[in-house]
């Protein structure tokens, strides 16, 4: 199988770990967890949260 670079796309997104519904939705549409940024965000409650990196290939 030969891949044409003009028809090959990479889609990436970032989601906070606390947003489980959105993570499940993106997984349903073919996104996979590619990594985790540990203690990446600090929110108004002064707690640290991880950011989930997700991506998918299409073409």
C-alpha cells in the first residue's frame, strides 16, 4: 500500500484528564491516547491536573 502525502492527515488535540466524557467521545471517533503531560495545568482550586494528548491519522 502506497500513501500519498497529499491525502494523509494527522489530527491532534489536548484534553484535561477530568473530562472523561470528551475523552470517550474522541476515542469513539478514532482518536488514541498518545501521551500524558503530568501535572501540566493548575486550576482555580490550586490542584494540578494532567493533560491527555490524543491523535489520529486519516487519509
